C-alpha cells in the first residue's frame, strides 16, 4: 500500500510541480509515488525513475464529455464569474444549441451535472493502479478541464481514498472549467482563488489550502536569479495566449523608441508559446524593426513550427523555469495584455503597461480580457498602467522609459509596493510551497480536517433517478417528441405530450418523474406533489421519492404531510441524514423545537459534518443545542508519544524558539524538539465556526505540533487528556474544567478568556472556579482585568481577540443591505434595533461561519451593539476582515486599537442615526474606511499575531 500517489497529466505539470520542487518533501516518504499519463514524454526524465510506479492512459470519450460539460457550465454559471459571462456571450466554445441552453438552465443544471457523471466511463488503467496500491490520498495538479480529475474523484468514492487537487494557474478556478464533482481538498494560489473556489466551484472554505504557486516560488531561488540574458537594457513585450493584435502595438512602440533616439535599449518580444491563431496580420518580421527583437528562446518555434506566425505552435516547448526570472527581473518595465506575465513582472517589482484596448479583429480583445474575473481590482494595483486606447500607448511608453531608464532591480520605484499588492492573488510566507504541501497532506492523513458532507438544501429535490425503472410503452414516438419539447424549453408542449402518455400508460414511472420536475421548475408545486405521490404508489420502496415529497410538502406548507412522508422515508432507511435534517426543518416551522432537536441529533449522529444541519442547529435555543453536541460521535486523535518530549517546563528561562523549514522548535543548551501546543477548546462542539477552529487552523499554519482536545465533548476523559505532554497548553474559555486537573497539566498552562466579567453572569463564576489554577490568564477587555485578581488570578494580562483571514474575508459580493446586525437580541439591543428600524433598511439575524461572512460582505455598514462598556468583541475583527465599514459603540481610550473614522467609526447614543445616514450618503468615505479597517486587521490582528504575543510573553517575560 502507498500513502500518497500523485497523478501527473502532462509535461507542463512536470515542470510546474516537479522540477520546481513542489513534491520535494513528499518524496522523502517511501509511501509516496507518481503515476504519469501516456503523453508525459519530454520531461519524464525529470522524475526519479524509481518513483514512477505506472503509466496511465487517458480516456478520449471522457475528455470529450469534459469539454462539453465545461461549455455548458460556462453558460450556466456565467453570473458567478465575469470570465464565464464573457466567454458565454462571445461563443468561446462555439455556438450553443437549444439542447445546450436547456441543459444550462439554472433549474436543470444539477440534472446536467448528474447526466454527465452518468455518461463518464470508468478508466480501467487508473482503477487498476488504485486497486493494486490502495492509496490513502491522491494528488492531482489541474487547470480544471482534465477528465482524469473527475475519474479519480469517482474512484475515490468506490475505493475510499481522499483527493487533493493542486491548482496550476491564476485563473483556473474562475475561467478554465468547472469541476463536475468536487475533490475532497483543493490547493489554491491565494485569497482571490480561495474565494473563487467557494463562490464558483462550490468548495467549502475549510477544504481549501492556500499553497501559493510552486513555479513562481521557484523564480526566487538564489540559483535562478542570474544576470540578464542580454548584454543591453531591455523592455519586455509579453504576448498573450488569447487572440489579439500584437503587431500594431509593436509598431507603435518601435516609433516611440525611434522618437526617443534610443540606442542602448531593446524591446524583447516574447509571443506566448501556445497562443491561438489570430484573425489579423500576425507575422513578426524582424528586418522591419530596429529596436525590437524576438526572444531568442522562442525563436525556433516561432519561425519553424509556427510557420512565420500564422498558425499555433503545435508542440509545447517548455523553457526551464530559471529562464523566466532572468528575463523578467532585469527588464526596465513590461508591456503586455493582461496575463500571468503581468503577475510575474509584479513579483519582481517590474512595472507593466497593460494593453486593455479594443480590437476590431477578435471576439475577446484585450479590453474584455482585462475584465476577466481573476483580474478584478487590477486597475488599483500601483505600477500597472492601463492603456484603453492605443493612441495613448506611444506617450505612455515614452513617459515610462524616461522615468525608469536608470533603474536597477535593486533600486526600483515600486520595490516592495508592487510585489506586496500581489498578496491578493498569490499566497506566500516564510515556508516553501513544498513545505506547505507537505503540511497539508499531513493534515489530511491525520484526519484533522473532517470529510465534508456534500449536500445542499437548494438541491433537496434529488434528481438522480437512475434506479427507477421505466415501464415499456407502445408509443415511443410521443415520448421522444415530449423529451424534445422539454429540451428546447417548450414546457407546456412537453407537459401536454407527457400527459397523453400517462393517459394510456398511467403506471409509467419515468414520465411521472419528468412531469414532476417540470411542474417543480415552473413553480406549480402542488402538481409536482401529485406526480411524486403517484411514483411513491408505483415504487413504494424508493426512499428518495418519499424524501422529495417531504420537501415539496414543506415548501407548500403541508407540514403534516411532510412529516408523514419523511418518517416513511426514514422507516425504510433510518441512516438517511438528509431526511432527518428535512424533518427538523418541518418541526421548526411548526415551532416544535424539541422534536426538531431530536431530528437534528439523529442527522448529526450519522453525519457530523452535515453543514446545513449545523446551520439549522443555530436556530435552536442554547439549552437544546448541548445535548445534540454531546451525542455526536467524534474520531479522537491519538495521544502524542509521551516519551518524545523532554524540554517541557513551567519556566522557560534559558529556552528559545526558532522557526525552520516551516516548523516551530524549542531549544536550549541541552537539545531541540518540535514545539508542541495542546489546544483545549470547544472546537469540535462548535465546528465549523468558533475561535477554537480558527486557533487550530492558525497553529497548524504556524508550524506547531498540535494536540486537540474538546473540553465539552470530551469532558468525561479530561483527566487523561489533560495529561498529554506539551510545552504549552492553551485553553480557550475552559469553563467547568476542574482546577485540580488544570494544576496537573504538564508544561506551561494559559487560559484565554473571551467574555466580559463585568457584564456576563457566567464570567465571574467561571473565573472563580478555575481561573486561579492556570499559570497565566489573558482577558480580552482591558477595563475588567482587575476583576480577575479578585478571584485569585496571579498573572493576568490583556490580549484582544482576533480574526481568521481564511474564514473572515472579502467575497466581492454586491451590497444588498444598507445596514446589518448579526447577533443575539438582548433586551438592551432590542430597543436600539427597534429604534433603527423606523429610519433604515436594517437586516437583523443570527448567523455563524460562512453565512455570517456573506452577510458582512453584502452590507454597506455593519453595526455592532456591544453588551458592555469596554472590550473589543470577536465580531469587530471578523467584520473588519470582511471589508465592510464597521460602526461600533464607544470604547475606553486605552482599548481603541482601531482609530475612529480611519479604520472604523465609533458612535454614541445621540449621533448613531446621523452617522448611519452620513455614511450611506458618502460612499467614497465609507469604502475608504472599510478598506483601511480591512488592511489594518489583517496586518496586526489575526490569531497568528496573538499567538506571537503569547510566545513572546513566555520566552521574554520582561516585556509587558
């Protein structure tokens, strides 16, 4: 058996992931191996031969299916991505037929997904590899259009391994393709592609790792930072894959250089190696240019294989990665249509003239390319100069040449500014890509990220009825005509034709199903119910039909019938989580909360990661939530090897910590070992939200070894679990943990308490019970620190709360709400909210996790109603990180870590309405404050920042 297999589809992935070193750490494990496709040839020698266990063959039918699926998906999901919208409108995949448009319709799209998956053939060569080696994890680099990825995911469901897809390019998730079925995990480039993974592809945020780009990271290796490949100064003109006129801009630049009388600088023209055929004159004729040369690295392909610029390059000529940094880094500046080369130049702080002009020859000219989804916000990047009219190119080129002609790579005007702006697009830290990938695979293998439940209430009407058998009828012509009418969108004609069949063959299950779906799509739910009822009579054992009936009755408010159908479904299939969840929704509609809680218990016991059930859980009263959580199963992580830790102490004088190769170490004169943190929180109880989950993810990212204990879920085992050896035990809240167990914790113990002692009833009780037993306590409100001393706490310090930038983030959603408030409605809050309702369109709700993040993003102003007179609540950091303007109650001066009207806005009882109206009317000011608040919280107030402070306090105790 192998623990991990990486499937490599083509030479591009060999270069971008293997020769770049992405798998270097994984290749140290004997349980890791590669499989390569039959088309991996030129660069196959770059992979150690002993690591290649098999060659697999691609399935041509599945490749064709994937192309058509992406064609239809581009049309179906065009509202999710400007790239998909442009490609759909411009016929990127060719003309759409009536059948294509029907399959792409919003209500039928999930049927389309199921149809394509049903048509996929099994790839027997891959299945044979999986059966022989039984991996726990399969890694697959993708652009998003490879059929092999879908084949692997389908096999993972059969052979029970997990899948991690590594995104190859900047734009892959928003423009290249849609996954017909989702991998378990995804390795994305950066914050922008994380949002695309969630919003466009449908991934869950906690299943997306920010890994960066292996090939770009390779650029900065010292051995690749060679001198310029040219003996003279050069300006880079980088061509694009997408068809556009590049000859006209070159001619303009030639004239600009002639006007300037330049002799010591040349423009190096590098056409894209795989660019598509153009509709205009496209031959670069070097003899006509005095100041422009063709990049010698691509010259052979351009003139030989490309037949003087009239056809696409037939082969994929991959230059070594170390060629690009020398070419890009030493350019004075670059000129290019908006492309990945713009990003590469910016990483080296090289300014770029972006060609975003109209082009009469091509359907997707540079101005539309610049409007692609992955270029959002590019016009705000300093050092990117957009040209929307070619008439302005000559003067802009002259201006930049004069401005930058004496610059060197070490002394650029945009040094540190441009590359920092790229953090929106590309994640990087002090670890290597190989280390981040290695850490991600360790998390997956260790089961730290629980498998997600792929379910969606919007798709509760389950459309996969492959197991329902149709009855034979005589008049097949009518059925074919009805299906044709349905495909072209003639719903009334289709229903009429299907009805004729039902008159002659009333037991035709398949036709009843088709009619039910058509009635559902046009909103005639009662008629849809009647046809599903008929199916239930004809196929009494089909539990999905009973579940569908339950959902439809719920939607039509026939609650008692909904309960009957759902209970019948559960009688036949008790382990049906969706039906249990749907039943809980019906009980909530009837205000029968105890019954709803019991149904949710059954659902979450069977499927602890059922995201929608967890959201529904939040609608219950708190006293009903705890019994559900207590009944949920949990896969306990094994205790760490007790004998592997020697430097554990209560006093770390003479010790220090270092970070090396992405791992945290503790050392003194006697030795060194991995720094182990025991996180004790309500992480599992609150999963997937809550700051226990945020802390856990951050500690893993920072490189600590982490032991994970849920003090609520594992309360009966705390005596044993708290004895696990760790250098630091960090307890978040920790109410009800017996103080004698805390005193016996090996290593240094810290409590970080998130509630206000002067406001909450439980706060003083919690701290009086066990606060005195910890080696150190941190409180989030500076104004109530003296209260802790009253209850025997010897070492109390202030530590504000924080955000998790991977959960709390910008989503680029439209601003649907003028004002929103997310939180519990306490009596003091109710009066204020009732007052605001009279004057403003305010959205009030309770929400957690992804739902809360979406509401914050969709709000022009996010309102905070603090329950105390001090202390910066968790919600402040979360909302600021989502990028909307935050309006909060006054705080004492010493707790104002955010500046008024710079990062957020403080209000008081008298000026609240005035401030709201002012900032609703002054969008520019509002958005400027929102941006500054967003930038400030990410720069100074994440959990990583708080953990750095805790560590600093432990190892440099003299610092206050």
